[in-house]
C-alpha cells in the first residue's frame, strides 16, 4: 500500500477511518464498542488512514465513546418512544442494523452517496440485518434530494441520526435540516453529536488537516450547530455527556492523559458544557 492510499481525499473516506476505530475497539479487552463487521468494512485503507492521523489513539477512543453513547440513547429511545423508522443520514459504514438488538419490524433507512452504499452493500451482502433495512442514494446539500429523503421517511414517527456528519456540512444545509425535518415528515426525534470548541481545547484535540479539508468552507462549530438546531424548535430530551458520563472509561482516560500536567486556574470546560450525544425532540 502506497502512502497516498492513507490520504483522505473525499468525505466518504472518513467512514473507512471511523470503521477502523470501531474495529480496533472491538479487538481490545476494554473496548468501548463491539462491532464484528468493522474490520471487514475498514479494510487495509481504513487502518492506514487511522495510523496516519496525528492522534490515532485519541481518535479511536473518541469514536468508541461516541458509538457507545449513540447505541445507548438509541436503544433507550426505541424502548420508550413510538418510533417506526430510523433515518441515518450520512450513514457511512455504520452497522447498527446488523449489530444492535433492535425490533425486527423497525424500518431503518440509510442515506449516503451511491458509491458508499455500493461499497457497504457488497461487503455486507452475506449478513442479515436485524430489522427492515432500506437505503437511498442522496446528497443532503441538494434541496431536491432532501425532499426525496423526507418523502421516503413518510409520515410515521421517525428518529433521525446525524452521527459525525453535521460538522462537514455547509451552514445552510444544517439550518435546512433543522427547519425541514420536523415539518415535512414524521421525524420527531433527532440524535446527533456535539463537541464545543471549549471541550476540544480542554483535551487538546485539533481536527486533523486531512479531515478539516473535507469540511465545507462555512461549516459550523459545535456551539453553532447546537444553536441552529435549537433555534428551529428542537430541545434536548436525553443526553450523554463526554464530561460527566465518563466514569466507565476512567482507566482509559487516565492512560491517555495521566502524565500531562494539570493547567493552572479554573477548568477550561464546565460540567454543564453541552458536549456529548443529544436526542432532540420538537
């Protein structure tokens, strides 16, 4: 494999890197998520992309926590709310329809670029999802494509997932999703991850240049994303905090940060910082 094979040249490439994170987490004794399909989907290229990052261990840990919290909040929502359809926007190489214990009659609609869906479908062709999985090729930055997505979701109660996705989009697309999703379909719940700039600074986490190059020129930071969502009438109904809900990963955190000197003065991020996974409702 040449060095160029480890380069991220399209936003879809990040899905390979994320799958590599889940694969490595699945292999270690204190892994934060178990995904038996991740290594197959990541392939050698996904592993190479991860190794080429400035902080691969931090990225792997972050993806593990994000996946774990998303899983927990999703299963809680499915158990407590009337949800007929799950819409996964920018689904990438997510394997929840195959690996989670979801209701067999749940409708799961995956949306991504055609090439990504073709790649995923080919590698998962021998596996049977645990629910009624469907897929739709679309570009969410296109208004006509978004209308097609909402029409495919239909009027039945639905939950939308945008995991590791909004940070790449133009500001106008994030605002459009927030404004349209709850009015033109049955989408009543929305799960997404939020990372504030204060939190990223506190843990000394910088978006790798290879990832930053895939973001829209006017992409929003975590605070702006949250403000945009809330301005359209969405409120947080449930949340997992990357700050206050991390007791289960204390040993991993200690290994990563234990030798770093503690900064003087007040903590750079407060416990009420909204960083984490949110389930919004309207």
